[in-house]
C-alpha cells in the first residue's frame, strides 16, 4: 500500500519532523514534472481559485493531460463529457479544486507552505520583522512558484514538484528565503553565532540544516532551530 503523508499548513509539530522520510511517491505526482504543462495549468487553476476568476480553459487542459496519463477520475470524466461553455463559474471552481486534490497538488503545495513558515521562524529569530509567503505571481505563467517577502515576490523559481520531499523542499525554500531576505535588509542572513559568517542551507544525513564554513564546515543548527539555545537544540535532537 502506498503511504501518502500530507503536511499540515501550519507548523505545529517538532522541528525535527522535517527529517526527510523519502516516502514512496504516489504515481499521481508524476504529472508534475519540472516544466510540465500540467504544472503550468495547475498553477493557473490555483491562482484563479485564489483570485476568484478561474476560467474553464486550464481546468479542461489539465483534465485532458490527466486522461492521457491514465489518471482518470470522476471530475476528469465530468469535465470531458460536458461542453466547457455549459459549466458555471461555481462548477469550474469545484472541478478545479477536485483536480488539484486528485493530482496531489494540494499535498505538494502544503509542504512548500509549511517550509516557508519554518524558515520564517528563523528569520524572525534574528529580529527581522517580515511576512513571508509563496505563490504563483501574475507575471510568470511558467508554473513556477516564488517565495516573497512583505508582499513582493522575486525569489528563484520553485517548481511545485519540489514538495515531494519535505526535507529537500525545506532546503530549497531556505535558499529562496535567504535571497529575498538579504535583498530586503541589504545585509547577510543568517549568520553563524560562533564565527559571524553567513550560513547556507544544506541537506545532511537526512536533515535540512544551516551550515557554516568557518573552521571547517559545521552545522550551526537545523533549519527552523536558529531561535533556540544550544541546550534546546540538543533536547530536540534527543526526542
């Protein structure tokens, strides 16, 4: 049996829950390969639902791709059996949500949103008052998401498929957050408390961490733990 893990939208559990489990990935996720048309249409559906102006075209296109990929399901059949012109705006929205759920997009996106909130905790621990988020900006129709700071979105591109693995996603999101925060404060973030050098995100022994190159590469903290004391970090590792 394939096990699917859905990360919560709010970061409520232990920081160490972001160790990568490398769970078996459901085949349904395969439709969201980097740069795929499916990812582009899913992004348009997500953005249309968020803004309340979803049209039928991306919903129909994604349903066609799902049918071609043998991912047929009731909403796909409903979309393909009915003329698009007959679908009301409420039906289009419902079917769009159903497709995102059926393809696992909701789970991928929840992982990315959770990762943003974890890294935001590290930013705030440094005394930097920011609000971070992730979305598909209106100026990019490629299907890439962007992490933004205080309402502006300009980080490196992030594909929704990055949400397949929580630990790897956390490293990628941390890299993106680092870029937007550095631009926001015009300074280095985060900084190693011991060597006063800039840290970088890395994936070490299954855990997303902040590493420092001072006195030989070493781990300063797990991503999400920068606001903890050394004693608290040790306690989290021991649990």
